[in-house]
């Protein structure tokens, strides 16, 4: 369980980078942003996945400045 928590806290992208991008863009916790997305996908898979992948198109605009 500790490895899963460490992985969810890491700002590196997991799938599309939507949760990490949202967390960085709005100053939210990466862990909690991913936890909310995971919960939404479990309880409303069709709608959540559609929204997740539509937002994935916007993530390119949310790149962190290096």
C-alpha cells in the first residue's frame, strides 16, 4: 500500500497525465487529485473516462516550465 501511495504522490504522469497536470495547474495535491479521479472512474466509468481523455487533449497546455 505504501508503494501505491508513493506512486500516486509522484507528479510524473501515469496514463495521460491529466491528474498530475490538474494538480500542478491549480496547486492541488497530486495524491488527492488522482484519488478523486480513481473514485470517479470506479463509480461512473463511462462518463469519467470520457472526461479524462478529453482533458488529456488539454494537458499539453499544462506542461510545467523547466
